[in-house]
C-alpha cells in the first residue's frame, strides 16, 4: 500500500466519521411544543334593524401591536400575554357611520372563541338582486322619481297647449 492511497483511506474514514457525527447530532434534537395563549375573536357588523352588513362594512380589530381589518366579517386569533390581559378595540364602519367596542382578553379565555357583534346605526332594507340599501338612498331615489314624474307632467301639459294653439291656427277662419 502506498503512501498516497493510505492518505485517501484516512480522508475517507475521517469524512465517514464526520458524517456519522452530524447524523448523531441531528438525531439527538428534540422538538418541544410551545404553547402561546390566544383567543379567536370573530366580529360581525349588523345594521340597526339587524341586517348583516357582509359586503357593506369595513370591520377590524386593533390590539397592542396587532391590527386586522376586512370587509364584512372578520375572524382573528389574538395572542394574549401569559400574565395579565390585553385590551382590544373592535370597530366597524359603513355608509359614513362608525361603531366600536372595547374588549378585554385575559388568559382565562385562552383557547376560546369570542363572538363580537357591532350594531351600526344605519337603517335599510334588503332588495333582491341589489343587496342592502340604506333608507337615505331609498328616500333619494323616491325624490328623483317624483321630480321625473313632475317634469313629464309639465312637458305633457306644454305639449298639449302647443298642439291646441297649432290646431287653432289651422282651423281659424281667414280674416
């Protein structure tokens, strides 16, 4: 055996030992579960007459360093400090009206789901095919329809007068 081949064998044995050592180190790692206390908060926005504002409200929650917002309904998992509590503010905004509620989450509520309902003082009705329509919009539509009817009536009266005068000129005997 030459000196050169013995070097290759030594390098090969060292590489094998190194790989075996890495495998032994990797096999000794143990994964420990980490438990973070958290609460699932779901927020729903309703109109004054109880109609859900699913597509018409911006809903959100703000905690210490946690801020989530969405359109309609929101469900967020809020981490709670292991000791004490965290104060959060749930809010909803729709059709120019704002509503909010303060929530205090404690470690006793950890793992629970807390529903929060925010009532936005907006009255309206559900129109099939259109969706939620506020009362203010319905009143504005009614006023526009009444104005259009009045304009059509005035136009018909003026047309009737013009037509009568024109026919009177045709029938009028020559002077």
